[in-house]
C-alpha cells in the first residue's frame, strides 16, 4: 500500500515538474516572439515616419503646383494618393501587431472583475476585458499641452494600483501607452518641453508610471510607449483639428516578461 502511495506521489511530482518545464518553455518562447514582434514594429514605425515625411513634402509640392498651374499636377496627385495608401496600410499593420503584443489575453476572473468594477466607478476610465486594457481619457488626466497628472486622475491611478498590487495581478507586467490627436503643439514654451506630439505622449506615459511607482507598483513591472498621433481610434477632424477620443493613455496588463 505504501508503495502504491509513493508511486502516486512520484507521478504527481513528475507531472508538476513537467508542467513547470512546459510553462517555462512557453514563457521563453513568448518572450522571444514578442522581442521579434517588437523589432518588426520598430522597423515599420521607422518606415512609417519616413513615408509620412515624404508625403508631407509631396503635398506641399502639389499645393504649389496647383497654385501655379504646373504641368506635373496630375502626376503629383497620383504620387500623393499612392503614398497615402501606403501610410494607411503601414499604420493599420502596426496597430494590429501592437494590439497583439500588448494585451489580447483575458485576465483571471477575479482580476478582470476588479478592473470592471473600477471602470464602472469612474467617469474617466474605460476597460476592455478582451485585451486586458484600461483606457484613461487624456483630457481628464492632463491639462492641454501638459504632462502633469491632474489630482482627480492621480486618485484614480492610486485606486487602480491597489488592484494591480494584488496577488493575482503581481503575475503581470504593465505597459503604459500615451496617445495624442494630430493638433500640432503651438506654444513655444510647450514645444521647449514637448517638441512633438510623440514626445508629449511619451512624457505623459512616464508621468503615469511615476504615479504608479508612488503607489507601490514595482518599477520592473512597468514600461512606457509614446505613439503621438499615429494610432488614432477615430479620424481626426480636417486641417489638424484633432479628435478628443484620440487623446488617451492606455494601460495594458500583460504576462510577465512579455
């Protein structure tokens, strides 16, 4: 009888060790895949920036040609249309890849429920359970052109951190991604601190990280991204008039090491 019990214990230990090995391998594979994915995204973002710069230059040439009645107007229009299509495709591909990288896996039930309750109790937060993503409306987080977290928002972040410091949540890392609309930064004093919308979005993400660290979230769990105007949720208004829905900070809860 003791021999049977001992055999059972050994089988259970063997299965546990096997599962631990499999989980370890899966986590290692996930990290490798995510690193490869992140490199691909970075390469695409560099290509997108170059294409956007080229598009802006072509549009200026087209405007000048249309004003003077130049013979190359139609050729320039075709080039602008082709480049706009290329920029749109790159933007959509980057967003799709980034969405898969940041989130995409349902969270444990208790953690998911806590985040849903948190979002229901706040007018500046939305929660996407399918992606494990908490979204703050940037207009309520920051004053225009500022990266200083508003007092009301600081309290909401503190409440969120209470959830993220729970035992279940400690198994996850946190990515903070800042976004803006396409309204250019005008004030010289603002441009001196945040020269571009991408810089402003990065600085806002860092400010949220600093608030989270003050609330006891381990720094090693936190990372930031700044996308500026390049990941709009909805089209911005014509002539760089922006869209409030594109001004936001997204917080993704992802597997540790992802």
